[in-house]
């Protein structure tokens, strides 16, 4: 008794759709959550970076000695 190949070939339309299918809403949901996380991360990091630059400027001004 011979082993038959797949009933649906992978090159046909039904063969392409017969595999695992991830719904479109899952991609949109993952993209939306990713955008929200990215925006939240930027909102957190921008003030921290700005404060670091400000403190670096204040520190550099405080250690320089000026002779008038």
C-alpha cells in the first residue's frame, strides 16, 4: 500500500489557506499595543534625557573657574 501525497497541494489557493491562519485583528492589536508602548517609552525617556542634558550643562558650568 503506497502512501498518498497531500490531498491539497501547497501551490493551490486552498492549499495556501489550509495551514495555520493568524487573523488580521491579531496583527492590528499587536501593532496598536506596540505603538502605545513606544509612545509611552518616548514620553518617559524624553524628560529624562532633557534633565540629563540640563544637569550636564549645570555641572560643566559649576566646575569651570572664571577669573574676572
